[in-house]
C-alpha cells in the first residue's frame, strides 16, 4: 500500500516536471514564418517571384482588370448581356461594387497586395544577412519597380490614393490619401534609383533594366517631365533590345505567316531571341501549380459570341453551333465577347491596306470568314449572311478580331477552345517607341515623334506618316493598332488627360477634371455606343459620364479605415467627406 | 382417473389421446373457475424431504404420490417423464419441490382440487422457469405519511407486466407468477421490491428519497447527487430517445433541452451544429466541449453511437463548466455510455428500417412550363420584339395573323413551328425531342425515397471482478437525393475490473469506420436541365451536355463516372486506474488516446468534361491525427457530522499532432485503368502537405461543501496553458463559485404541497481557445510561378502576427430554481443568466490597403442573457392510461457591446457633429448595441409595379425589380439606406413532449418544436440569372406584366446594389412522433425473449411556417422527412 502511494505521488510529480515551459512552445511544422524566411537572399528572391507572378493577374480569366480598362475606353464595350455587365456607368459603377464579372476593384485589391509584398522587401532587407551589396541593390531595385508599377496604375485609375512606404506588422486603420502628383514624384525618384541596379538581362518573367526604363518613361510622361521621358525611353531602346523585324520562332519557315504573327505566338513571347519583349508574364500549359487556372480565356474575352443562337440561316434556323469538336468551333474559339471591340478599332483605324496588323489573309479575322458551321443547316459551310439575324444581336455575335493576338490554342479544351495558356506581353519595345514619340510630341519635336511612330509602322509594313499627321489622337490610334490587349487603355488615356489638364492644354484644367476631361471627350467621340446613350443591350443602356475618368475608391476601403480618411473621387457618393490629400510621404503612413 | 393418466404406458396414443384432449379442455375450464375462488392450497402438512440423484420424473412423481397422496395428470405427448432430475430437498411443500424440479424443464404445474396436479408443457412465459402458477395480486400503496399514493408503477420484475395505482392507491395485477418479485416505483420515492411467494395482497408504504430524485449527475472529473447540484445542469437519459433513429446523437437534442440549440440535419450523415445558451464568440467556435465517459473528447460526435448513450449531462452555467476552463465558454456536454452490470449476460438487439422523403417539394418546370418560362424570359430580355414574337404560332393572340408573326424577322422558314422553336432558342436536340414527344424528368431521376437502416447489438454483463459492455452498430443512411449515402460501423467496449477492494482498472474504447465514398447529385444542377434533353446519347453513353449546351453539364456525370474512396476511421480509448486510499482519498489516472485516419481518394476520368481537360485527374488525401491526454485526479471525500466535503484536484497535459498529405496528378495518357491507385501513371504530379502540433496543460481544484443537506457551496479554480496563443500569454486562470439552498429541507418549511424547492446561484469565468493553432503567428504563403519552362517558388506574407493573442474570457452569472409540487406531479426548473465575453478572438477587419484583410485579435465585448424554463408534469394516470408531458422554453439575447474601440462622429440630419460613438464593423455585419445575428440590409418594400416606371428609373430599376426603401430620399440606393430588418436566429425556442401509455403495452410519444421570430434570405424570390434562355429553373413565381406579384422579382432582375429578399423563418413543427408496442411476455417468452418492443416513428411530419422555400429551418435545402419502423429485443 505504501509503495503504491509513493509510486502515485512520484507519477504526479513527474507529470508536472515533464511538462516544463518549453512543452507549450508553438511549433509551426509546415508553415513558414517571417523570422525563418526573411533572413537572406533566398527569402527576398522568393518575394520577388510572387511580385512577378502577380503582374499577370489581369491578362487572364474572364474579363480581368485589362478588360475593364478596355471597355472603359474608345475601343470596346461589354457585350455580355447580364444585368451586372458594365454598360451604364452612371448606375453600375458604384463605390459599393461593380459585380463579380466585371470587377473594377480587383485592380485595387491586387495592387495594394503587391505594394505590401514590395514593402516587405524594402522594410526588412537592411536587417537581413546579404553580404553581396550588388545583390541587395538588385533586389531593392526590383521591389521599387513593382511598387512603382502598381502606383502608376492606381493613380491613373483611382486618382489620389494612400501611399504606403513601409510594411505594417501591426494593425493600422488611420490612413490618409496622398496627392497623385506626390505619388508620381515619389515613384519617379524610386525608379531613377531602381534603373541603376536592375539587371541588363534576366530570365523570362523577371524585370530587366530596359523594363525599368520603360516604366520610368511612362511615369515621367505622367509627371509632365517630357525630356526625362525621352531619356528613359532612349535608355530602354538602346539597352540591347530591338524591334523584331525578321521572321522568328516556331513557324518562322512557314511562308503563310509573317513577323507580326510570330511576335504574338505563345511559343515565341519568351524566346531569348525575341529582343522586342521587355517584360513578359509567364503561363504555360503543363505546370498545374504554376499556370493560371483556365489560361488566358483570350477567345472568351475578345471573340464574338457567334455560336449562341443569334446567327440564323436564311431559313431562320440556328445555323451556328459550338459543339465540341466542330472544326469551326476549334478554328474560331468559343467567344463570349466580354470585351467587344467597336467600329473604331474594328474598321476606322485600318486605313492602310498593307498594314500587317490588319492583314485579313492571315492575321485578322474578318466577319466574312464566318460560315454556317451547323451540319444540320441547309446552308452548311456557306458564308454567313448576317441580314437574316437580328441586327441588334450583332452587338454580341458579329465583329472581326485580331486573330494573331487573341487566338490561343487551348490545351485544356482543345475541342471547344476558350483561349489556352500563353505568356503575355506587359511591356514591349514597340510601346517604348510610341512613348518616346508621345514625349517628343509634348516637347513639340514632331519630326522625332513621326520617326519613332514610323519605326513601329515600318515594321508592320504600314506606310510611314508625315510630321503633319502627328498629334495625340494619332498616337492613340497607333497605340490601338499596335497594343490592343496589351496596354491598359483607360490608364493610358487618363494619363494623357491628366497631362492636358496639368498643363492646361486644349482647354482642359485640373480643377474641373471631373466634369470636363480628354478621356471622356475621346471616348464619346470614338465609341458610338456610349455616345448614343440609348442603346439598350440586356438590361442596361451603354452610358458613361466625365467623372468616370476616375473609378470610385472601393467603399470597403473607406469604411474599414475608421481612424482616417481615404478620399472618394468627385462624382461618387462619399466625396463630400474628402480632406486635402497629403503631399508628404513619410514612414508614418 | 389416476389409472387413466399416470399409469398410461409411455408411448400410448390413439383413441385415448383424443379422450385426453377433451378432458384437458374440461380441466382448463375447471381450473379457471378454481383460480377465481381459491388460491394455493399446498398443504404445509404435506412437506417432504427428498434426495434424488439423476432420477426420472416418473420416479419423482411416484415418490410424491406415495408419500403425500397427490396425484399427477399429464399428457405423454407433452411431458417426457423419462427426463432426469437431481434434487435435494429438505422439508418443502410439493409446490416447492416441483418448482425446483422443473427449474430447467419446459413444464408447469397446477394444483387442482382433490390433490390432483396437472402437468403441462409451458406454452407461455419463459421456457426456463417451470413454476407457472399465476395469480392476481391486489393491494394498496401509501406514502410515508399513510396517505394513498396514486400513479405508482407496479411491475413484475423482468417483465413488462405491470399496472399503476389508482386515485385511491389501490392496484390489482393479474398473471403474477408465484416466484415473481414486484417492483413499486414512483418519481421522488425509493423503489421497493417485494417477493410474492404466497401473498395475494401486498400493501406497502413507499419511502421518500432523501431529497428529490436520487439521481447522479456528472459534473466533470466527478459526479454529485442531483440534489447536491449548485450549477445549471440538465440530464437527459438515453431511454427517452429509444424510439427515434439517429446516426448522430445531436439529433436527439433538437429542441428538447432548454438553452441548447441544435438544427435538424438535412444530410445522410446528419451532420449538424450544437450551441449551448448564446454564442459567446464572434469568430472562434461556439461548439460546446464534449466530455465522453469522464474525459475530454476532441473527436467527431458522429463517432459515438447514439445507442450506447446511457445519459447526457449538459453543463450550462459558468460555475459548473469552469472545471474545464479554457474549453468551456460554449458549455459542456458530458456523455456517459452504458456500463457493464450484473452477473449474467444480457443481449440487446435492435433494428430500424426507415424511409426518407422531403418535407416539401419544389419542382423544376414541367416540359410545358419550360416553354412558357422560356417565352417569358426572352420577352423580358428582348423588350424590343413584339410580345407575340415568342408566341406559339398555333395559338396566336387575336389580331395577329401567322403571316404577320412570320414576318417579325427576315428569315424565310416554311415551318412556323420550327421558327417558333428557333425563336425560343431551343437546341436542335430539344427541337427533335419536342417533335418526337420525348421528355425526361431529371428531378424524378435524381430524387428518391431513401432507405435508412440501423442495426445494433450489445452484450452487457459481468463475470467475477470483471464487468463489461460491448456493442456494435451499423448504420446505412440514404438521403432523398441520389448519392447522398452514409455508412458507419461503430463498436464500443467498456470494461472495468475491481482488482482489489482498493484498486479498480478499466477501459472505455470506441472504434468507428465511416464511409462517405458516394458522389452526391447536385440538386441545383437537376433543376437547370432541359426536360427535352437526354441522359444518354445515341450510342448509349452518358451525355456530357444533355441538351448540347456546354454550360449545362449532366447532373449524373460525376455520380456515374467518379471513382471515389472516402473512409475515415477513429479510435478513442481511455485507460484508467483508480486507487482508494485511506482517509477518504482516492486517486485516478487516465491515459486518453485518440487516433484518426482519413483516406480520401478520387479519380475524375477523361470521360467527364472536367476530367477530359486534363486527361484524367486523380487526388489522394491521406491524413491522420494522434492525440493523447493524461488526467491525474486526486479526490477527497469526508463527512464530519453535518459537514460534507468533496475536494477534487486535477493535473492534465495534452498533445495533438496531425499529418496530411495530398497528392494530385493529371495527364493519364497511357491508361486510366488504375485510377487513383496508380498516380505514377499521370504526367504532372503535385504534392501538398501540412502538419500541425499543439500542446496544452491544465491544473484544476474544486471544493464541494454541503452543510446539513441544506446549504451547498462549490468553489473551483483552473489554470490552462495552450501553445496556440501568443507567447506573451500562454496561461490563463478561471475561478468560479456557486451556492445553493435547499429550502424544502429547512425545518421551518412546512408547506406540504411543495415537494422540492431549491435556489441556486453561481458566478464564474470560462474561456474559449478554439482558433487556428497558428493564428498568433505571421504566416507566409508559398506560390509557384514559371520562368520560361522552369517552375520557381514564390513566397509572400499571408497573415499578420499577434504575439499578444490570448483566450476569450466569458464571465457568467446564473440564477436557478428547482421546484416540485404535489408529490412531484409538477416539477421543473427555471434559470436566468447573464454572460459577458471579453477579449473576443476577432478577425479584425483592416483596410485592405495594408495588405491584409484582417488580423486575429483580442478585443471587444459580447453579452448574452437569457431565460430557460423546464416543466414536467404527470397529467393523468390510472390503471389503463398514463400521460406525462414536458415543456421547455428558452430564449437568449446577445449584444455586441464593444468591437475595436474606434470612435466615430455622430451626425445629425444637417451633417453637424453631435457626439461620438464606437464604430460598427459593417464588413462583418457587426453593430454596437445589436445582436450578432441582426439583419442589416436594404428594406424591400415590394416590387416596382407597372405605372411606377419613372420612380424606379432613378434607382436604375424598372417594374418587376425590387423596390428598396430609400430613407434618405436621394433616389440612389447606398449603404446608408440599409436598415435593421430583423434577426437571422430564432428569438424563442419551444419544445413540448407528450408521452402517453395506454392499453398496458402501448406508448405514444410526440414532440412539437417551435422556433420563432427570425428571418432569412430566400433566393428563390430573386430571379437574377442571365442565362435562363439556355436552361430550366425551379417552378416558382416570378413577376411579369401579366402576373404583377409583389413577392418575387421579374426574370433577369437588376440586382445592383446587391440585395436580398427576406422571409419569416419562424415555424412550428411536429418533429417527432412514435407509437410503440411492448409485445406481452405471454407471446414472446417461449421464444426465450425477455422483452420485445416494436415501434413506428416519424420525424418532421408536419411543419407550419410562412416560408415559401423548401423548409424554414434549412432554407432552400430540402429537409428530410423520415419514417422508421424499429424492433428492440432483449434476450
């Protein structure tokens, strides 16, 4: 009995002793923590990979931020018929949200997430163990690039926004808005530093010095620093990159195609011989962890919804089918026209018959290529006569498209392609020329502007233009011809609108920017749908207003920032509470 | 006579046998008459002493006949007199001798007149007792004061033969065997057993139990008598639910316990949630702690077989739950399983067979309705066309000729019907099937009457020092939709052994194996199928897209094509040793182990659209869990005169580890034959894994002190440590105190009609630690990217750290009263409580620009208060009928008192600042001063009607869209227009149970439940879809110019801003009803069955509600309606 008692007592005491303080230590077995990762080069380079990866988000999926930009411009509208498709900006572009299909706030969310990632690098790298100073500078340079890239987008889409210059490791809910000009000045400074250390040559998907100069050129333009813009663009152009003027890549030996075709094929975008590519986001089929789920969806986004019972044969029968494996379904792609280009892009800008970018033989898909593809139709394989269909339905089902850009063979859905996996250009040297042309234009050096434009036109086998033809509208036309589905169109037009307002050109001012601006005037001039203000498609008419030059700041951002004030853009509910934006950037915010 | 019968040669038959039969009938008549007039007449003078070793019955009879003059009658065909017996009798009556002789033989005997004894083969009662002289016992039952006691149950022990005393306390019970024992029982009284023997009149006085019901209640790390309770604990006995089939024991608790809320489950697995009192947390889990056979059970409640439940004790107040400290803020559910008892083995068998339908049915459109719906949808989305454009050419409206109709568009099609179908955008396959008159009822194909089966067997008994309870059960539930199947095998072994008088060791172990390998057909997908589509294509293959629309996949695609294997096994075993030490001390050590293994594999072949994209897709998830706990408990019980002490000290440590491997592959180009069994056959594997580790410690002390059986005190103190919390606060302390006063036991208390009166109050602190075990850390996420064709790894900060993270603390005050009136005819209890939870574990919303949407923090305050009332009544009882009821009622009110402490200005109408208040969290829908479940949304005033076009236009709406209230009148719907509309959780809970016994062996029970005062969104009222010109939909009302209703929107309604239409969800339902019949012993005993009960029960039979969707409780998920037939056997 006594023995047992002693034994029990011992067990009891041992029970206490065995569980000393370290017993309660937290042990993250499968989770990386900052303390273990943000310590050396490897950790920070891991963050850079995330930053590079998230450059791609807008080019893939159903509509994407770039789709929202293009329908908010002179080039296109949303042909989706749904009640939540963005048609009437007056009633649909609201601070509380724009729906999930056309999500105008995705850019906001992603941008600030990437700014956080960049700030993690910038705030922690000094405490890390990186011996090689050059490596450290290179990492900092790329982090600065990404932060600048997203702020460049934010100020042109949302105007004045809060600038966060460091990583926050504890909650903060009292942010304030910074002035657009303050942010642009800051990111120009940052990029001036970054371009010194960005590497000349990089692996596909990474940020080269030329890409840095390209971004710097855009920022300089936005800052009305036109000479700086010329210098930056020149540095990008002379940094070893050239326009592709000769055939290359996958089908280089096939005479049916041409260099413009080659340039936009998915196999060729990241090739090392492709000297025109400055920054290319990566997506290839066969890497389930790394690829974008579903791929580019490029046909779903840019190709007409030709198959959805709109198009009828002379008997009134539905003569088109998206049946899986139908040879034409495979050839054309199963589009739904989330982004429906309008006459301005489809017809008006293509005056030059030799322009390869509108070569209807190979590169361009004109509507006369559509044939009745439904084998049950009496008119099977005959050319579609659109007059037997409802005229209005052509909004959704009937328009041409740049086949060489938007047709992406679909490995996931080969029998019914939506647009498969492909790399995508973010920055391409052709744009650098057009940026420099624009800078020369603002500097009133029209000859050099024409020269730069002609370099791009020349490569596309289009006739050169004269200095007399150079104006900002022409530059935007050329950008449309060259950069469709690559440039964030609304951002770029807004940038130009700000340049005009900042410099009081053409009667525009910054004071009445929300009621009169170049973006609105150009969109209304070129985009007949928004101009008409009475075209009802689905449940809403197409309509927008001058203040939509800036999208609303998400109400959720304003509301969750209880302790401070994030300004709303003028024109939207909530802007009456605005405060004067900050003009000094420091680490307190 | 003697000659004729006993001297008959052994095998004689023929005419004599027939003669015997006639005589037997005669004798039976005589016998009946005799029993009425005289009882046993065994003469004491004819007692005998016998010693027979292996002697035949014949010889025994001869001996008795010779010695006493009794003579025996029997039939040679029935009685085998060559059977041998061994007897050693000392001075016993003939009756006793025969009883003993026939103990193991199937014979009974009856004494008739003239010293005749009739021997018969037993035809009723159990076969192993031969003594079957039956008689009627009469008597009277009094209370201790000598007053008649009505309603006392009188039962022949071990049988179902019984009665109840009448208003005068008298009873009369027939068919009582001579060797029977009568059991007298009555609530609040000690049960009494009386051996019948020679008595024909048994009068007894029942004694009151010491105080109230001498029931033992589990309180965590120990038990107390219910009468000694200081806290709020509800006890439920497993018996109460034995006519109900449930795969998950929580289904027993839906509405039956005041303050415990459990929803009816809608799935085959009966998964559901339980909440005790109000929600004490906004983010952490509100599920109560489960304690199984005295130890904390962190496993899944579905692993416990409901048939093993002996009792459930629910600790509701802070004081009683505080012994579980950081685990207890959401209450504690203590489950005790059945234990071995007795020296013999008892076998229980039960089987249940049920069918499952639904309480309501909403169908997709019929073939005709589909076409009409299509017309309306197209008219809605193409307003520029003439209304008649979509009309059937065979029934054009007046004034419109076929020619006009055809010329609505430019096409030239000689076949108007074809034109019509084209205009309706019907697919070729649909057109073909319309013309051929072929339709397919997808809903009917996918829904079914599910069969539910449940089989249980248990052994209960003991041998020597060892007692055991073993059970095994199998449940196979099919739900109302194809593929929602659930199978579970559960077994349990409870043993204990009193090794010596001071050492007891034992084990409680359970094992379960669950199979959820089936793929459920998606109900929404059934509704979108065209009735003119086809399940199979012309080759007999399952069609991917039944009407050739690639947005509408075949609902049976995965059901028929997936290869799935999903099994989970669980072993929970608790080994303990208990030592009784001198001076009232005892010490118990428990070592508790839990293992979980889950295998979740599936293969999606290239014959499905999704699998085809990747040429097959395989996934294997293997996960396992091991957790141990050690409880060391020292208790001291001592009574010093009127002072009764009970001290409990606990030391606990625990460790839990989980491992999870997920492997996926695609591109099974060579062969798909081996499916998930051979992932190597794929071309692009992915590996994901996740392991976790957590530890905890606890120390607890408790004192129970009772003075003079009137005054009760409980004090507890617990300290908990947990690894998941920020390293700054690894420990937390939880004190509590409770007192109770038994007024009834006071000498001054003289009111006779009050049979119980006790007042209780308690105060204590509880915690909640139920968050992700790594939430305190800043976590990094990983991602994969490409550089050319090289995969590179990226990293990013996924969450924000909070080293300060600590427990949620709930302090609670509880007041209760227990009462009983009129000898317990009316009894019950009432509770009031107030709880305050601080340091809430909140996923605090952050401005997303910081890079994180939220961070886990301790902040804010949440209050709950409520009232619970339980009333049990014995409404009526007489000899034939007894009727008992129990009523439970409860409500809880909660209020968010503080959130993040950020102050914002309050403006008056003109925009002037008139003060400050704490900011709400609109993102999460949390408002200061409001309940968590407060519904804050736009108020729908109805539907914009024709004639209101102009007003609607300002909001971007048109007739048929929802008319949202615009309190500020600015003509735009903004967040500021949102209002408090109601509550999304029931405001009042009612439950009423009635049990009626009648015709001796019948019992009828029914349970009516009401959940009142709440609302929910009903998506069926909103027709937002844009693609209904391609698919079918639920046949529910919608607004149209010709059907201008005010409750549902038009088709393709404008849904900005995002709004919701709400409906009242309050309901009253007949949730459970059953009728059971105990087959009388006279019928079953010859089958060696002690007890046999058959019953029929139903669940969710009738529901009353204003909800227009599927079911008010489950929203738009169908609620199963279940009918069960069951049979219980005890051998």
